[in-house]
């Protein structure tokens, strides 16, 4: 790799090591104490992050068997294993049961805020366990409907509401003449069933049309890369931190960097 590539890898490695050091200092979730009540007015906006909902059901073995796992790099699969995550590895059955109760309460609260006129914005939180990039927004729309929003309101949370909040409603958020023509074309009506947002016929993005066959080919390539036998540098460093500590991971990074700069046969 060239110098720029190693700088990027070094930054990623440094952030990874810092994050893992922070994890090692927190074996249990922080208690929710001394929290002040949250007051939202009708003109306020609330961003849902329900893609962390899977963490409430981390004891469900079906999560690890999700068909979308084939698109995730091995490092993420390892990080998502609850035995490797400081937030989940020490959770008791009571902790998990409480998390499920909290999820049901969250559904009620979001539904109540929507009825009160608080604007809802869809907001995924990828890289959290079993929150799949791209797919997760569709999951979130389903959760919004489960909370009591209509399919139209859920779609608006991810389109016009978000555009208005970012002050881009003149260019984005709805399909209108003069606006940016980025859109998803579906095979079925999402107003009848919000799950129909997953039945994608094609995508228009950046002035180019991507057919279902093109999208499937992209996914095939992602799956192939995710299943590559070559171990990513970040995964090597992650394993080293877990097994031997941060200092060993730093030494390993320097070793890999030196080896990459050494000419073959030299």
C-alpha cells in the first residue's frame, strides 16, 4: 500500500484500539441514573434509532442466522457476537427481560409523540449489532408502523420530514419537477404494507438507473468480498487487542506496516 493508504489504516487502527480500551473499562452497561425528564414540543423533532432494538433481543439465536449476515465482513460478525461485546457479554436474563420491556415502552412513547404532533425522523444506527447498512432503514420503517404511525407517516419520516429538518426540501423529500431525481421504484404499494419498501424493482441515483439485476449483482460482489479469505488488517488488530492488549496491537500494526514497505525478495 502507498503512504496515504497506511495513514488511513493507521487512523482506523488507532480508533479501534481506543474504542476497545474504552470497552475493557466497562464490563456492564452504565446505569440510567440521574437522568432529567425529556420534554418535546409539537415543533420539535425526534430521531428514532431503533436499529439498536436487536440488542434488546440479543438472546435470540435467530439474529446470528439472519440471511443478511452474508454481506457483513468477518470483523463485524465477531464484534456482533454478544460474548465479544462489553455491553452484552455480562447481561443476565433479568437484564435482557428488562430490555424487552423498555422496547415496548419505547414503541408507546414514539406513538404518543407522533399523536402529539412531534415530528418523527427515521434514523438508523449502523455498526450496532445486527443493524445492516442499507437494509436497516427498511427495518426501521416497519418499527415506526409498529409504534402506531401510518405507512405514509413512516415514509415521510425518512423523506420529506428529514429534508425539511435539513432545509433541503426544495431539492429533496418528494418526487416533483425540478427536484433531485433520486428514488426507489417498488413492485408493490408500501401504503398497503410498509414491508413492500423491500420489494425493490429498481433505483435511480445520480442520474443513472439501476435495475433489479444490477442491484443483485452489487449484492453478489459485496457477499464475495465479505467472504474473502484474506484477513483484514483491522480484524488482525482487533484479535491482538482482545488476546494480548493494546501495546501488542500497536506493535503488530508497526510490524505489518514495515513488512508492507519491504520490497519482495529484499
